[in-house]
C-alpha cells in the first residue's frame, strides 16, 4: 500500500521549494535560499552555452537579472508535481532598468512565458533543472532585436 501522507508531504515540500526559488531568490534576491534549495552539484541543463554544474552559476544569473531587472516578478500560473519532479508554468515580468547583455537600460517593460522542470533528490534538494523561455519575446520587448 502506498502511504499517501508521505507522498503528499514530499510533493508539497518540493512544490514549496520551487516556489521559494523563484519568488524569494529570483524575485527578492534572497540568495541564501539557493543553498537550502539546490544540491551542491545541481545540473542546469538550460544554461548556455552548455550545461552548468553547481550553485554558483545560478547565483551569478540571479545577480545579473536582479541588476538588469530589479522589479522583475515571477507570476506562477501552474505548479504540477509527480514523483521527484515539479513543473512550473509562469510569466516573468519587469522593467529593463540596468545593463543587460551589453545593452544599456531602455526603461521598457517586458512580460514573457517560461516553463521550468526540476528534479529533486530524497532530501528535497534540486539536482536537475530544465527550462524553456520565450527569449525572443523578451528581447523584442526590450528593443534589443526587431
């Protein structure tokens, strides 16, 4: 017999961790959340130009995004969990107020879709991340591409 209480508790823990990563670390700049949420050797399969391993590249990404888009917010639409995986569908929105990819601040607002998929270990730490973002829409809204 499956113990649904344990599954529910684990699922809720993983969903809460994913929510904290985006709403606290990305949106508020609370980088201490990263050490609580990610395994030390986490693999980010989405990071260009190749996979990145470890928490430091994620910390650097958040620092860069917070500098370029200090008011950016994650608007969560769906969080779905099964086994050791949580998937989130969201909007990422903010204003271009700092340098980004060699471009000076434009003051333009942006809002684009993202989907993030994270796999968790038994201790509730993220060990893998995949993401799909509408980077074209983001860059168009900033006026970086036509």
